[in-house]
C-alpha cells in the first residue's frame, strides 16, 4: 500500500489568508497529501502568514522557531512558509537567515506555483519564490475544499487604497477582480458538493469590477449569485465605507439570500485621524451611510474595525471614537492597537503614541463595545430569527449552534438532522457574544442536504 503523506496547515490572519491556506492544502492533496492536525507525524507543515500587525508576526516567528525543534525530532518533515509576511519588501532575506530550516518560502503571488515548489522540495531542494507583482491567471482560486457547509470565495485580490497604517497594498498588490462567470462557476460547484453559504471576499468589495467593460459592479454580481439554486445564504467582506453605494444597500435589502450584515470598518471616529489615515471619508459621511442602511434594512447588523493609538491621536480624538461606537450601534467590533508597519506612511509620522496609552484606550474601547454588543443582542430577545444550523456547540455538545442572517452566533437545543438547514429560533437569552434560543418547531425546517 502506498504511504499516505500528511500535511498540517497553520493559518494566521484574515479570511483571505484562510482562503489562501485552503488553496495550498488542496494543491498538496493533488500530490497525495491528506490534511492532518498532528505535527509529530506530519510530512509537510505549511504556515500561511500575516503581517498586518507586529503581534501576529511575533507569534509566527515563535511558531517557526518551534518548527525547528520539530524538524530535529522528525527529520522527514518539510516546512513551508507562505503569504503576506514573506511578501513584505525585503523580508525574505531576513527570514531566510533567521530560519534556515525552512524548505519552501512562497509569497502571496506565488501560491498557484506551489505544486512546482513542492516537487522540487520532494527531490531534496530548498526553494524560495517571491514575485514582486502577480503574473499569469488568477485562477488559483479554483482549488477549494469540497463538501463544507460554508465556503470563502475570492471575488477580487489586492487593494488600491493605501490607508496610511496598512501594509496590505504592499503585500497583496493592486486591485484585480475575478470575472463573474468564474466566480459563479466556482460557487455552483461548491453548492453541488454541499455548500449552502458563501462569503465573498475582497479587501474592498465595493470597488469590484471597476475595470470591467461593459460595466458590472458588485451589486450586479450579487444579483447573479443570488440566483444560484440551493445556495441559502450570501455574505461579503469587507466594505470600504467610501465606496458603499445606495445600489448595494438596495441589493442587500432586496436579495433573497443576501444576509443583512455589513462589515464597515470605521477605524476612527475623529475626522482629524481619519484624514491622517487616508480613509477618504468623514465621521458625518459614515454616519449617513449607517443611517441609510438602517432606513432600508432596519434589522441590519453592522460590524466594524477600529484602531486606537494611531500617531497623533489625542484624548479628544479617542473620545470621538467612543461616541461613534454609541451612535453606530455595532453588533460587534474588532479592535486593535495601532502597530507600526515599516514602509507605510504612518510609520514615518511623528507623535507615535506610547504603548501604555494604547493599552488603556483599547481596554476602554472594548468595555464600551462589550456593553453595546450586549445591548444589541438583548434587543433580540423574544424575536424569532432564521438560523443556518452549523453543528454541535463546541462548549456544549448537547446543543447546536448556527448563525443568524446578521451573523450573530446562536446556541439552541435541536435535532442533529437539522445540520445544514435553516431553522427558526426564538431568542430567550442574550450575552455579549452569544444568543440562546429554542427552535420554533411549528415553523418547520427547510432542508436542502
Ligand atoms: N495596526 C493596527 N491595526 C491595523 N489594521 C490594519 N493595519 C493595522 C495596523 N498597522 C486593522 C484595520 C483593518 C483590520 C483588518 O486590521 O482595522 O481594518
Ligand atoms: Fe488596508 Fe485600507 Fe486596503 Fe483595508 S482598505 S486593506 S485597511 S489599505
């Protein structure tokens, strides 16, 4: 019998990074590797990296160090480090010096080529491939894991916005949109394998298709995806507020499968800081967009990203962020301390904020958002909400979990047979992160599995 090779894939960072890691794992499957979680028996370990904040980089460097020890115990294992951290200008040489035990280095633009790299490594070579620009076709995305209830689907790559704190445009390149036909085909094939919910991914989905003639924008793409039979739900991330069109809000209001959830990163509530961040909108403009969403879709869930301690952020700027949190009524916020990224504009700015001030502001921000999140969920008590059943709850296997259309997590007692279906759940209790409810059995379940 042929020896069954095992690959362990470790992922850091955002959903794009997760999606890239999935592509790499699927490529190795074609080479006879099967996914595993056990490092000790692995033949290949892939670490798909993130460099958006220093804290992620430090964790990854620690992991790469641990893998050196693994290699001492298990001489068969090959190590591959891929993604954003490797792609950073000038990073490869530094990383190679620090970690000579690594067998494959691959930048974000070299993932499609992973099979060629792997072949060389299996023949005993060490390889490093980091192109400065993307080349060739975009269709690495067609390597997707089949048979999952939820799938991430890239609709575009890269970012043209150059927010002054952000390294992403330097490691993901300029914006490129995938053709609608290819996206639709990929989703159809996922649906054929059992997928019922997709999240369309892009750094700024609202500028999807801006290079297309004849014109076709993100709302048009959503209309097409909404037509796919047996698909139950469509989500998308991330929306840059400056490009959020009325047409898109209307599309979400009208689309049958389009979930009423907008991830709309504000980053700061202060106009002074927003300008220094190069976000290209004001607090007032942002609030108008939120109001527009709430008018058309009263129960829409809005989530956000916020950075505290951006260079020059005075106490009053931070106060503006706190009042913004209260005005926008976010259901959830991802909050970060500003992290200096070399090569970005903000890294050169004066008035960098001391770490203790950043920490204090982050704590305060989190406590304000926690009470907002709780209030948001408490409002849902008594409502009957549609939930896509994902499986047994990790914290209580006697219960099931799933998500509402607004992406809130719900825990409830139910039948294992309902996994993969939509059920209606009456909300009885609410915490900061979770809702607790019971299935409204008289509404029945809608099964597609
Ligand atoms: N420091 C802290 N947070 C950052 N983000 C991006 N760059 C940085 C940085 N240098 C955050 C932003 C973005 C999210 C994905 O990560 O809030 O929306
Ligand atoms: Fe970074 Fe701004 Fe692009 Fe988002 S929109 S990836 S924060 S540069």
